[in-house]
C-alpha cells in the first residue's frame, strides 16, 4: 500500500516522501482513510507505531481542503490535539509543523512550565491546529485567549496516560466547552474501563483500530537482564557504557533524585550525561534532549514521565537502571528503542529486591527475559550492602570488585523480541516517589489490579507532588494510597 492510495493530497505526499516514509505503517493505513471520511476513531496504538502521522496527516488534509471559518479578528481553532506531557506536545507540534509545511495552515503548541505571554501572542495571531496539555489550555481558555466555537476535530493522544496523570477533570472541563458536532480521535495504548467510560461520552460510532496485540514489545528490541547488587548498579552501568562503547543510551531511573545522583556519578566516570525529569526547567530539559540527540552527551537519564513522547531516531540502547513500579511502563520504556523497524537493545539491571517487578514484567509480556550476570558484577547472595535511596552523596559501587574487565557477556540471543504488545502506557508512575514508598505500596496494590491484560494498574505513587501549576493535577489523586510522598518538588509545572 502507498500513501498516495490513501487519498492524501499532493503537498502531504510530498512531505511524506521527504521524510523517507515509503509505506504507511499499519495504524496509518487504517486510521488515515477513516479520519479522511470524517469518522470518529478509537485506536489502540502506542508511541512508535507512527500514530502521530496517522492522525496528523488526514487532519491536515481535511482542514486544508475546507474553507477556513470566519472568526473575526482571531482565527478560531479548528483542530485541538491534547497530550499528557510537554514533551509529547512539543513532539506532536513538530510533526504538525513538518507535515503541514506545504500548506497554509497555522499551528501552535501550548504547555505549562514556560511563560504564557508568548503563547498568548501566538494565539492572537490565529491558529488552525493547536497542540496542548490540558492545564495550560484551560488557563488560556479561562483568560479568553482561545476559542473553540468552530472546532472541527479533537484528538486525545495517549488518553490512558492522561487519565493516569489525573487529567480527567481537566479533560471533562475542556470537553464541556467544545461544540457537540465535531470529529473525535482517541488514541490510547490500552483501553481500560476508565478510558472506555471517557470514550462513551465523547465518540460517536467510532471506527475501532488496534495495531498490536496488547502488551507486545517491538519484535525488533532485544531484551535481557543483568542481575546485580543494587549498590553496584552505577558501576555496572558505567562498565557497560564503556566496554560496549555505547554512544547514545537512554537510562531510566525511578526517581528524580536517583536520576540526578546517577548523572553525577557517570560524569565522575568521564561519561557525558544529563538528567531529564520534572524538577528540571523546560529549558534544561529541551537542552538536555537536544544535546543527547546531537551526540553531545552519551547518557540521558530519565524518569518515566519525562521520557514520554521522546522520539529519538535510531535510539540503539535503553537501560532500565531500575525496573519500573508498573510493569506496563517497562514495555513503554523499551519502546524508546527499536522504533519504526530499527533494531534496538534494552538492558535491565535487576537487584534482588526487584524480583517481584521482574516477575510482573515477564508475566505481562508473556516472556522470560534472558538473564546473565556480568563477570565481576555477579550478585552476592544477600543482595549486597543496603543502599539508602535518600542519601544524596555519590552513589556507591564505584569501586570495582573482581575483574571489572570485559568479561561481560550479553547473551542476548534468547531475549528477543516477543510478541506482546507493547504499549506500556498505563500505570502510575513514580516520578518522584522514593523507592521505599513507591514500591511496597504499588506491589501490593498491583496484586489485585494487574489483570495482566494491559488494563490500568494503579500503583498509587503518582509523582510530582507539590509541583503543580496549570498542568499537573496528577498528584491530587490517591494521596492516601501507598504512602505517596509529597515532595514539594520545585517544578513550576508538574506536567512531567
Ligand atoms: P509515532 O508513533 O507517531 O511517535 O512515530 C514514531 C516514529 O516513526 C517517528 O519517528 C516517525 O517519524 C516515524 N514514522 C512515522 N510514520 C512512518 C512511516 N510510514 N515510515 C517510517 N517511519 C515512520
């Protein structure tokens, strides 16, 4: 199948060719005709499937073919794309701008954590397509800086993640001010009952699409586990980066605090690294991502939420420095590599206390992960010295035991691929949860809630407490559960 056969206009076909897209991805070949027909769509599709082009291209097509409604001095917004995080908003905004570059439509992106005035100035000039996170959008709406009376299309991107982040009230408020007559496109990695409830009041006779079975990981991602004492993880990571000469590695930690510590440690080892998480300013995050993409830094250390929407071409290597609280986040994390058919590797450093999480992941992806100790870093029977996660000093484990040399084997042969569906977008996150709080709580809660079919698992430890402004109501949910910590974190916008 070709893009031309989907009915897209010449300017869009031109840009698609320029992007080097030969054939539509499965979600694109299903979604594009449905959206062009004006149908509502509910699509189960994760990041990495090409879903953004799947909704953006036909929206651009439709809007460019129809006449722009008259709206007085301000162009009314015709398509609204809501995303859970700033990074995803920026990413989608970039896609809209790229795919629409031969059209005369205007687009803009608005999210919290940055000054509102430039956004207001942009909106004043008129915008056909607006990409937004919910909190900032409501802010702008309440200030009467944006109007929706001529809205034609609404997209909820990564709807499950939006609900996980506690945006349901904001979303409902937004839905209430949109015209009833409109096209609705709902993209979600998973379809929990909560999502279906939301969809019920939103979509009308939707075309339902699903591009991967539930919880499949990309078949192109090779996965394996290195068992190791918790205290030696930093040293093992540094060893892996150096011996394999990884030049671009995305590393996941469970906490912002942990991300900072690990960044410092790697820098101390001569490995250029930067952390990206919700306590970093938007500028710092943008800068870190840019230098990671351009090769200025080798290791980007991210928390789960901060990593949402990161789309880095050809990212070869993902490391789970710690396993996520929520099994589905594992699938999402490793989905950062092996995208659009490229091959990738995902390594998890697993300590004794993470057995339960590992079992949950293997259950979810219906696959046993190949486990191989790295020579010189074999775990000790008791799990090694205890690590105080709240200790702000340099992480221990820097000193090498045993050979430390190259004896490491990857043995990745068997850890491949699998089937399972990757989506991994659900679940709570512990962006700021300290391990001692997050894990116990989530593990026990999960027991009853993880139905192993990709539905939401509420882990209880939603992060980002205290860093609210427009975009992050997440932490208000479930404060009572699971010892959620209110860290009083300093992010001006808790969106991520
Ligand atoms: P998404 O799932 O929207 O985050 O897209 C994942 C990646 O796939 C992005 O880097 C896109 O540029 C790329 N992509 C989207 N559609 C295609 C296609 N038809 N062929 C090759 N790459 C694509």
